[in-house]
């Protein structure tokens, strides 16, 4: 075989390998960027959902402390948000949210809370602690 052909063939193969490497690198970079974008969107969705639940729970808990009967306008949005949590959150987070719901319903049936007296601050009033800690752990674990 003529040495000129070998040189030309080597140059062509080198160019083809270089082009393939460039295309593969571009594809892998775009794929990684898309996965990172999707993860960021998922984390943002969960954050919004967790904040929505915390806001609704806070309002319902104050209502439950002041009443001795359930106010459907406070509870129904919570159940709707629970459904969303079941779609997007981990099982552990949903279980923590269900415990919060049970405490709110139980608070409606407990003796009315006297807001004129200074309450004893204890764990009974911090109904969101476990839920928020679970949410934080879930968000940290998902972002990795």
C-alpha cells in the first residue's frame, strides 16, 4: 500500500475520531444539564408544596385552638394539599404530614385554648417540628 494513502487515511480517521469525541462530549454535557435542571425543578416543586402545607397547617391549628368544632374551610384545603404531598413527597414526609393532620383534628376536639393566659410552651404547641425536619432531610437527599 502506498504510504501517501496510509497518511491520508490516518488523517481522516483521526478527524472522524475527534469529531465523534466532540459530539459525544456535547451530548453528555447537555444530558447532564437537563438532569440537573429537572432535579432543580423537582426540588422547587417540593419546596412550594411543603411551604403551602405549613401555611395551611398554621392557620388551621390557630383555628383549632380557638374552636371546639371543625371548620371545613380550614380542613378541606389541608386534605387537598395532603393529596399533593402523596403525589410528590416521600413516604416518610407523608407520614409526618398525616401526624400533623391528626394533631389538628384532635385539637379541635380538645378543650378550648385560652389565648388570654400565657401558654406553657412545650412540644404540644410545636406540631410542625417533625414534618419540617423530614422535609429538610428529603430536600437535602433529593438534591444530591
